């Protein structure tokens, strides 16, 4: 009963995750605000994680969530929030370069579909499954004697660190530029307020005439 249920639900889950990834990818291309695009990209990453789980690769599914949907996307959102100066409404979304960028994925999708439909492509229906635990993957990655991938791992960490430092420096520079641009405006506003305050002070002649007007003359017969 369970294999039959998996045979029924497997294609349903596949098309569900594939459709969700396609919708989120389209939203990533069409939305105007960068934060909304980042959220749509997170949806694509989560959908890919579901597809990895359907392929009986739980390690890749969890890694997709932790690394891409977690660490890297949070870094991208941080950089967008720091560097975004409210210029996204003035940036054109579609132009000649956008049409070229749209044509390339369409050609790639047509090539993939043609390759899948060709019976002579040599695609293996089921290539087998290699199951390995976290300890095996970690030992293979940090195996210095056998030529592991520890150097690439360190390079990736350095690249992320450099990206964070660059984002902080660019944010500081942009904040200093905004402060320098606002300083003449504040000085002009201060001069205008002082000029208005000085103009509101009456002069001595006006004060004297006002005093003579309000002083009553003495009544005859009184002391």
C-alpha cells in the first residue's frame, strides 16, 4: 500500500514543487522591489529543497535550506537593505537587454526538452543512489591527505567575509555622502529661521509710537 501511495503522491509533489519554483522565479523577474525579489528567490530555494527530498537526498535538501535559503539569502537581504537608496522605482525593468536575457533561458529550456525527448541522448533513467552520512561528507571535505575540498571551503568563507566588509564600507560611504548633502540644507534652514526671528522683533520707533497711543491723557480736575 505504501509503495502505491508513493507512486501516486510522488508526481503530485514533483509538479507542486516545480510549479512553485516556476512561479517564484517569475515573481523574481517581475517584482520591482529588491526585498520582494529576495523573498521570491527564497521560495525558489525552498522548492528546490523539496525536489531534492523527492530524489531521496535529504542531506542536499537540508543543505539547500541552511546554506542558500538561510545564510546566503540573509546576506543578500542585508546587502540590499544597506545599499538600497530608494532608486528601484526609477530603474527601468524591461529594455533590449531584458529581451536578450529572456531569450537565453527559452533557448536553454528548448535544448533541454529536445535532449530529454531524444531517445539517443543516453540519459539513464535511474543512476542509483549513493547514501552517505554527515560524518562521511565532512571527512571527505576536510581530508587534507586525500586532496579534499577544505581549501575551497575556506575560500568560500573568505569571499563571504569580504562581501560583508565591502557592504559595511559602502554603507558608511553612502551615509557620509547623504550627511554632506543634507548639511547645506540644514544651514540654509537655520539662517532662514534666524532671519524670520529677527524680522519679528519690532524696532524702537514702532515701540515708542505704540506706547504713546496706549497711554491715556490726564483728566482735568484730577491730581
